[in-house]
């Protein structure tokens, strides 16, 4: 079983926030003690971090689930619950994260780049937070918010200095095994290499002077064939590993088993690279003729090498090292990498018509505004009205075409929306307050200023 995996899935589940506490001081010689409920702790978040010590996505193949811990509930005496622990999920540098719909969400192209895959839920506020001059004994608190939960697709693009490109059985695996400590599978049949292999090549080290050496990473990319950019063979799955290579080494097969002559091989390979990504043709590249020890075709003026006899290998390594040094210097001059921290964008509030005279308000800010433990509490409903007005939900409903008496749902809360004579809003106005108790008795529901919450909720 291969230990290299370049595509996998991640299920990130952030921790839920702890619930706020409803509590009042109960001590000797303290008459009518005030509210002292503590806040719930925030849930832990899931962070994905690019790490040079990771080589593949193998750890996600059988175990894609990553979960942060929940926040603890608040308690009396204004004691806040403990926040959940964030977890860090390490992935190889060059990992790209996609949504289930195929949208690219983030590219962790540099070491240390971070992205919040799932944000922890906020802890609920205790009843102590709602104390005011007009509300001396608040008997309600907030529930903790659920942590975000999502599936993602992960894809890895290797970041090698040199990518070996050529037809199947051109000798790429044999070459990388000769110039580095890599030991890929080598056999005399096409598509022997099923996964990219990496090897570290050291060039120019003199005896006792290892600091004089130039090291670069060479990648053996599975063989390309005509039509690889459209998905034929293995090319479509592994062409992405060529995208970030600094230098391309194109190998042409001189042996009699080559499917086409070397000049046609070169034409096909360059065409496939250009069809896949046009700027690959602008990368520094070295073209060599492989298998010179069993040559059947002419080299056409390209340097000849043989990974079996060693012919031309030293010169090849020196040339590639020079190209890599130049490419690194150019890259350093263009960009000094700064660790990037990617965070989710703020959620927007949306109003959607879900049925006849029935609306649904979605968006994390709106859901946060209604996360109270007791939705039948008049004071809690008044606080909800205040919050949603501040968020502009009344204006959004008016613009969407909501009419008086329409039912609007936000999470577990359901209410009737009304516009008073002064304009659009969530308050029915003073002329509707007199009939509140009558509606409660008739419909068996609590209704505050145009808001209704089913008792069952």
C-alpha cells in the first residue's frame, strides 16, 4: 500500500459554546441578591496549518475527522465556563482546500500559513449580562452557539525544485534512484510509477566541505501520454504536481520501445503542459535524451544521459543545480513569503421566501441574536427584538416584500411580522398591544410586540 496520498477529505467540527447560567445571589444577610449567572465558554476552533514536516495527506485517508472540544457551561457566582481547546491540523505545504462543490477556499502555499476550517461556537451570556436600570432581575440567559461543521476536499501540489517529465518508461525512476536516496519501484512496463516520488540531490560537495554543496528536491512525476491534460492515463491526476516546480527536466526516450521518435515526444509533452497550464512553458527547462546506452533514435542535439551507465549524469546534475539556484534567486527577489492567516468571512444575513406568506432569515449574526434558553420569556423576546432591529432584519424583510402578519422563522424562533404606521419594523405599535393577551388566549401562543414563539419550542 502506498504511503503517498495527494487527495483526501477533511471533516472539521468546531466545539459548541457553553450555555450561560441563570442564577441569583443567595447568601445570608443579602436581601434580594442580584443576578450572578456566569457566561459559557467559547468552543474550540479547527485550524489547518501548512507544515514542512508533512509529506502527504496519508493521515486523512482513513481518519478524516478532526474535532475541537466544547466550551463549559457558566455557573453561579459569575463564574465563566472554560473555553474549549483549539486544535491544529497539519497538512503539507502546497495543500489546496476545496468545498464539496469544488470551490477553491484557500491555498496553503507557504510554510506556516493558517486557515480556520471551523470556527468555535460562542458561549452564551449569563443573566448577569442583562442587568440594567429597567431590568433588575433578568431571569433568562443565552444558549451556547453550535460550532461550525463542514466537509472539505484536500488536494496536494508538491513543491519540488525539479520535476522529471517524460513518457512512461523513459527512465525517470531509475534516474532519481541514482542521484538521490529515493528508492522508487522500477520495472520494465508502462506506468510502473503510480505516485510521485521525491528525492534530495546534493551537488558540488567537496571532501570535508558539505556547506559548499547545493541541494535541491527532484520529483519523479508519473508518465505523461498524449491527452494527459484531458484526463488520459495518469497525467490528469498528477499534472498538478508540476505546477509549482521551479525547473522542468524533460526526458526523451531514445530506445527502440519508445512509442514515437524523440522529436514527436517533445512536441506532445510540451503541448500537454501548455494545454494544462500555459505558463508552464515559460518555466526554466532542460531537455535531455535518455537511455543513451540502448539508443535506437538520434539524440537530435540534446545532451545524452544513461541512468544505468552513469553517462552524462554529473553534467545533468550540475546544470539542473545552476537552473535551480537562478530560479530560487529570482523567486526570492519577487516575493518574500509572509505567513498568512486565513479566517472565514463574516456571514451575511439573508431573507428567503420559503412558502406562502412564510419567510426564513438565515445567517450567523441573526441566529446568534435569538439563541436564548427560554423563548417564552417576555424579557428575552424584548432583547431579541432589540438585537434584530440593530442588525437591520426589519429593513431586509420590508425590502423582500414581507406583509403584515407574515410568519418569519429564525432558527427555533417563529414570529408574526408587522409594520406600524410610522414605517417598517418588528413592533406592531402601541395600538396592537391591547390585544396581546386576547391573541395569547385564542392561539395558545405568546406574542410580544408582533413576535410569537410556539410553546412547543
